[in-house]
């Protein structure tokens, strides 16, 4: 099945802004992000810590709804899902 993953700001600069990937059934949001991030060492280090856990500040959304990091580990992707990965949002 196909899902779209979008990385924003610095994550997009390191990993690419948007891509549609083919995944197997039973793939979690966490696993999909982890697999893509491993393709770039700096991108991986920006999103994941030394324990291979999502960094505290990383924001993940699935189809426009925010997921906790715990939910990202257990939420399975379905055909056509869109995942968005954001760094902390700051403004002035």
C-alpha cells in the first residue's frame, strides 16, 4: 500500500519535503518515519535520539490529527494515509 510522508522545515531539508512510499501491511507510523529517516544520518539524528526514540519535541500528524509518540508506535498505517513530521513550532 502507498502512504505519503511529508517532512517540514529542517526535517524537509535533510530528508526531502514529501514522498509517497510503498509499505507492507502492519507498518506503524513510527516504523515508516524511522525507515525513511535512516536514509540520512543527520536527518535521523534530528528526529530520533540515541535510544532510537522520537525526540521529545517532534510533532507527528496522521491525516491532519496529531499523534502522541506512544500512539505513533502503535498506530498502523492504511492505504492513502498522509503523515506529517514537524520540528518545534516557534513564532514571533
